[in-house]
């Protein structure tokens, strides 16, 4: 019994040291819009969430810590999250720094063929042709089911609390 | 002379206006309680306080090195590079290439400051023979105010990102310097009263 306790203690101590020293890695992928659409639609998860993000937008910065908690605390992992950023390819390092600073591990996507104008219209219509892109802003998101049907499309009239409460439902 | 010291001290203290807050002396228990209450991710071995009032706290208070929340960055030679606040922290702490390279002129070295601090629990002098590429002195205090939640977020973000940098392999040292008034100074009852009266009168104004 004494040895069992010692082994268990050592295991816990080693695990805690490993966890503390774990090297943090960001997850940024560069892809074209079509590739992103394929990535979302080919996911076999129950829910697919496409979240529109801007590193310098206050609404995005405000909601993301809560989203991050939901992401890190999810136990069932019944969803895939796609954080679509409007960063240019050459600004990848800025995004990298932002994610490193806050410890965000979520998958972020930079669009290679990001249009000079009309990022919202082109990006949103590409992944959801039935969505009203004019109603959406940074920190809005679309939830698809496993058949790629739209379950929810948020809009900029909704509050942060409303967004979080919707995310809670799907990020289990 | 003491009044002059206190004047410097009052000027140097952080300005997060709150009328209700009453200053008092702190000890390792009050620091631990604050850390536990607000779930600060601080590791015990990184926490330091000023050694005494006259020879340690006074030089700090007469300098620009007693502001909070603030980080003071020193290079491998112990030269002061720059201070980081919550506006510049994201850029500089996530990417050390963005930290100023040229030391500031006429500023005391890291050794000068670290000779004035002790570990908050053991009271042992700061001693670290290892050479680091950067040393980050993170100033913090136990002020309770409307801004406490915001301050806790800042302290946590700063410490966590520096721990991530360490885990990534950056050769850095982190000193969490608590800048509160300390029981450990063992001031006479007269001096304690004098210090508190002056500090708290100033904050009420």
C-alpha cells in the first residue's frame, strides 16, 4: 500500500511537471477559400463552427477568452471549430504573437486568396450561400450540422452573452 | 528626510484611484491569501519583496521602478532595456525581437535592484548565479479596487506568457516583485503609524 502511494505520488508529480513545461504551440493554417470550405464540409463532427475573427476588433478580443474556456473545457469534443481570420498572409507573425500571448490553441485559418475588398461577403457566401453576410460582423459565427446544414447564424445585433450561450450549446 | 522619502514614495505608487482602499502592511500570509483568492498562477519561487524600508524600499520609491502593474526588462549584462505596460505587453512579451536592444543610459543595473529584494517567505536574498538572456521584473501589489479584476487579468496574462516563453526554451528569469509595505521591515510602532497615515491620507485626497 505504501509503495502504491509512492508510485501514485511520483506519477502525479511527474505529470504536473510535464504539464507545466509543455511547449505551447499555435495552430494557424493557410489555405484558399475553397480548401477551407472543403475542410469544414468534410468534417464528420456533429457540429462545425465557423467563427469570423479579427485580431484588432474589440468584439473579437472581448469574446475570445470565453470561447477559449469553452474550447479547452469541452469534454465530448463533438464539434470542430474553424476560426477564420482576416489577417493577410504576410501578417501571420502578428497573429502568431497574438495567439501565443493569450495561449489560444484553437485552429485559426488565414485565407491565402483573401480578397482586397469584400472579405465578409466572399468568405461567408463561400461557406454558406444561404447566410446573410450583411448581418454578420467579426465575432459572429455559423454552426453547421453533420450534414452541413446551417443550424445557427449569429448577427451583430446579438450580445456577447447571447453568442456565448449559443456556443455553450454546441461546444460540449 | 523621512518626509521627503514618503513624498517620493507617494508619487511613485500606482494610481488606480479608489477612495475606499486602506493601505496596510502585508506579510507572506496576506500575499498567499490574495494569490489564492484571485487564483493567480504565480509560483512561490518567483515571488520577492523589498528587503527593508530605508535601504531597499526608499531607493525603489525614488526611482521609476516602483510602478505597478509594470514590467522592467534587463538584458544578459543586467542593463535596463525598457519598461512594459499593459498597452505594449502583447507585442513585446509574445515576441522578444520587439524588445528594445539598446540599454537606457544612466540607469542602475539589475544587480543594484536585486540586492534590495528578498524571497517573500524565506527572507533569503536574491541569488541566481545563472546568466539569463533577459530578466523580467514584474511589479504587482495587493490593491483591492474596482480595477482588481482587470489587474488580476493583466498579472495572469503576463506571468503565463512568460512561462510559455520559458517552456519554449527562452533563457529568461522572472521576478514577481510585490511592492506593498511589508511587515518584514519591522518598523517601529511610530514609523508604522507615520507611514500608514501618510500613505492613506494621500490616497483619500
